[in-house]
C-alpha cells in the first residue's frame, strides 16, 4: 500500500468514476485502474463495484474510506509543513473566476503573489459564474471566485471583496443631464445585458426584483458574452447597461461613457470565494487565500 494508491482510491470513491479521477490526477485511466488493482491485491479485498456509468464502494471500500482519508490528510499536512519550511519553492494552483474578478482584479493580485512565491505556478481560468461553480463542484479547479454566492452541500462560500455596479449610458444620452433617474425610467431604455449565468446579470435581476422591477420588462437591445463587449456597445450608443465599476473605470475617466444614478437603487455587491469543503489542498491554496484576503495587499496591488 502506498499514498498514490490511497489518493487514487479516494478520488474514485468521491467522483465515482475512473475517467474523472484520471483527469483530476493527470493520469491515464489504465494507470488509475492499475493503482486500484494493486491496492485491492495488497488488501485481498474488492473495494469497488463497477457499473456501466459509475462505481460504488463495497463494504470493504466503505471500511477503508475514512481511514484512508485520515492517512492522506496526515500525509498532506506533513508535506505542506515541509513546503512551508522550504519557502514554498514549488507548487501548482488552478483558480477559476467570473469575468469581473478574473479580468480586472485577480491578475493584479496574482502578480503580487508571484513576487512573494515565484515558484508557484498559477493557472487562471475565466468564465461565467455558473461555469466557475461547476468547475469547483467537479474539482477541476482549487478555488473559485464569483459575483454571486453559492449554496450546496460540500461547498464553502465566503464574501471576499466589495464591488459596485453602475448604470452607464452614451455621453449624449438625455439621462446624463437629468441628475438621478427614477427606477421606472429604466423601462423606457434599451438594455445591453450579459448572458444568462453571468454573476453581474443575476445581481442586476435580484437588485431590480427587490425594488419591484424586472429586468425582463426592460427592452433588450442585445445580449453579450463579455463585459468588454457590453461597454463597447454602450460607447457606440446601442443602449444602456449596468456593469461593474472595476470594468468601466477607464472608460468613465476618458468620458467615452457616462454614469447615471438611480434613486433608491443600491447596486453594491460582494465577490465570493468558493471551494470544496473536503478539498484535499496544500499550503499553496492556503497561502494564496491568505494573500488575497490581506487588506494591505489589496491596497498595494488593486487600483484605487
């Protein structure tokens, strides 16, 4: 019995799939099968019942599972401690983020983290909040950052940074000189919106519903798959939109677009950190989370 065999056993037990385990461990499926077979031969017991679509633990497998988890947890604790002593000279971390944190916030913080830990390789994957959540559930990434909270067993979700959404229009739009508009005036606008599943869109829908309004009752000029495309459409006079201040800061300063206040509409929101509750992680993910949660680091690396 060795730790590679135990690790393969635990992942197959949790994912109920040799194929998914192979992808998670960057191994071939035959290699995973070999590790499980060797473990079964060593213990002289079958650990899984193989089905057409998934595998499930046998009685022997259920007996081994909690003990194997304890053994592997102790192993990773020792290994993480050694990495800590070595100054974390090596390691890999995969982070997934929705558009706003992924394109406008995290690259700056990752740059700062790389200054402190140059040996850690970080892969940043950017997609909609829904896709990022799926990546976390499927254990394809170590940490997710989204614009909406996530609920569900086995998921840890905590508020991270505060963000603010703003209503933007073309500089020649009549709302620019009207001061703050009433929320009912949004119904007369042509809205440029993000796609379904976007954290920004879901936040806008929730904020409007809280005020008795509905995004579906506002005419939609177009639905776009990126915040940058939305801003460009507003610059071209194709409609109005609601986007993160992080994304629109430069365009506002250059006066390519204008911000409009809406009476009584609070568009502040949180960005959230999400990860698996039972994630078998190491010091790298803990160090990264501590780094991006450090207020002084945020002040140093994030734009004012």
